C-alpha cells in the first residue's frame, strides 16, 4: 500500500478533547494492550499527537496517527493497524507470523506473505497467538533471525483455513513494511530495526533441520501451520494432496473431471455467465470430495484455461469473450452424454458449509415504546424503551381496546377512542378504524429495525429501514461508475464485497469512508454494474429485493 509515494492532504495536531476519543478507539481495536501501556502511549500531553490524512498511489484515503513525528498506527478501510515502530515497543499487541530472512526481499517489493514461506511453530506448542485466528485479523511478520516486526497486514485466511490450505495460497495481505513510504511520512526514515533475538519457540538447530535455505534442492515443501483448534478435526479431516508421480497425472485428471461435472450439475450457486477463473475457484474447488485436494498444476492441463477450452471443444460448455481479453462460461450443454451419465448419490454430494449456504438475511421492523403509548403496554409487563414487533403491538392494542370497551357496539370495525392514551394518539374523539388505531400507535413509537443473517450477524438500528442504494455516476472522461451505499447496515463486509465485484466483473473498486450525509462507507465499482451487484446481493447474500434500490439504472439492452 505504501510501496509507492503518498500524497499528504492534511496534517493536524489532535486537540486535547479529541485525544481521549482516539485513545478509546485504540483500546477497542487492540484488546491485548494493557492500561499501563495505554497511559504511557497517550497520557504524556507534551508529546504531540498528529493525525495525517494521506492518499496512496491507488487513491485510497488513509489516516495515520503519529506521536513525536513517528507513525504509530493507521486506519484504512475501517481497520486500524499498528506500524512496525509501535510493534517494536508493544510486540504483543497483535499476533505474529515468522518467515525466512530471504523472503524479506519479496516483501520489500510489495508482495504478500505466502503460506509456502511460513516458518511454523512446533506442533502442540500451545502458542495462543495461533489458536483460532479469524480472517482479516491484524498481524505482523517477523523473521526467523529476529522477533522484531518487519511488516504489518491482515490475515488472508483464518488459522483453520490455513491449516486446510495445504501450504498453498496467501497467508497475510501486507499493508505496510519496514522502509516503505509510511515510515518516512514525517521524515524519520533512518530508524534502524532493533536487534532482537529470534522468536522464543524457534531454536536455531530445529530451524536449520526443518527449513533448509530457500532454493536448496534438498528442501521439502514447507510444513503446514500447526493450529491448536477446537474445530473437531476427527469429524472434518484436513484434505491431503494425492501423492502421484508428476509424470503420471491420471489420478489428478480424474479428480479434475469429477469436480468439473459436479460443478455443472450440482452447484446451487452457479449463475451464467461466469468468468473462467471464478468458475474454477468458486464452483469447482468446493466440489472436491473429502480426502484429495485438487491441484490444477499437477494435471496434464497444468492451467484452468486449457482444461476449459478442452471441455468447450468437447461440447460440454460454451466459452465466449464478453470483453476484450475477458472470457466467461456462457452456456452448459445439458444434453451432452457425459452430463447425463454423471451422477452422485445424494448422500455423497458435497455439503457446502460456507457462508453462502448459511446466510439468509432477515429484516424485522420494530418499534420502541414511548411515554405517550406506555399505558397501552404496561398491563402486558412492558416498559418504556422496550422494543416490540408489529404482531405484539397489535395484540396489546387489541387488549387495551377490549378491556376499556372502546369498540363501537353497532359497528365492530370501528374503535371509539375514549381512553386518554387513545385520544392523544388518534387526536380525535370520533370513531376510527382498527387499522388507523394501529397506524397511529406505531407513529407515536420510535421506529427501529433489526437485521440478522445466518453468519451470526445481528444488529439493531434506529429509525426506519435504510435500503441499499445503487446509483450510477459519471466521472472524468465520461466513464460510468456504480456507487453502493448502506451495505454494512445489512451485515455485508464491504471489503469482501468489493473483492467479489472486482473479480466478478473484472473492474477496479474503491471504498470511501462514510461520505457526508451517509450512514456507512460507500463502495465504488467502475462501470455500470447495477445488474451484477443486484444479483450478488439477492443470490449470495439473500437480501430481500424490497430493500435494494436502483435496479432501474441498469443499462438498457440493445435491440
């Protein structure tokens, strides 16, 4: 993020009244920090605390907080991360990962930390920092030769998923490393890395025995990260790579064909057209049965594109170029003999336990009891401020009307507001309909709504439901962009959603932190992507269509 030069937009000293708010925000983001460390960091008011707002080369807005012109932590895309300077002082602030010294040259070039370059702690070491580490957790990277932090980022996977990854893929998405432009944002670029011993768990002899120098032909593949997890490993074993001779990849080819046909026939999330890269990653890999791990490089095709081209040539699928250089699977031939012959028993079909399958967003509109309507709900044991859903409100109002004989005897469809509370709410003494009574009572209460989804997200919001708004705007050069607001109201992780849009439509994205007049961060996607975003929200995130606005802005189909 800071490999290339940054542009400073503002640099202001934090006022004393704002200092406590930043201190509280820091404590909220870093639970491991002690009160003594917090006081040492923030309570010395002689040390100037500055907030620097800067723009990176990719036009991301970052807020950097410095003390005595030394950057200590920064906020980007809703995440607060420490700098290497702060971690030299507080090494236990976040979890750490250890890598080979040779990897530092790749990190300094802007690369992320891969699982293959990870040095692992001993099995069952009991290290708490590796126990059930969630995805997108702030972590830092040190070297096997020194425990001093050299880079900072967010975990690309949870520790459990790292263990299942078979040593392949990304481990940490790096945002900042020693020597980048963040280190010199206030001119202090000559601070050397402190000379610290290696991590306590890592002895030199064990390291040399288990991890030969990178590039050594005798070196085996790096070991998997040992995780002390409570994820029932006996019930869900870690997939193991099929051990086959690279010159005889028939077994891996057979597995590749199995996953391909299973994705075509049994994937519930498959929606055409789908980019060929997404088809392999999102449709084929989840269909891999327990035991073997699908490795495209160990097949006779070596890459996804040649394999799918072969499947298209056989007539199973159709591949078209939807944009210059971008190809997608656009059709499936369900009359093909291989498609019809392929069958998996229901009990043997892959059961996807992903968030996609579990998520079901439910929006419940509710109301909070106010002083004006309290007498209606007190007999049922409710108090001021209690939150009720509409069925419970109707029940309490009906009981109140019947107990006070307010129903018009000659016309049961009408209510005579004779009680003090009904007179205040209905603002009339003339008979009114039941629906009008319910409506007036709800208007006299405070609106709120609860959003919950199958990924354990539950949030109560004040006011009326704020739907997700999609709008299309024009930028310089007459380029269209799609803006999306209120995603976080419905429990959508805006960073993950931005990546899905980026991969799904092959377009760049950016996140604007809470623009003026908005409640949440705003997502920008290049091009008019209204249809894709709408389908993604409905099909994957299961958000009811009535809470999504802007579909009418989709591009019109040419006749």
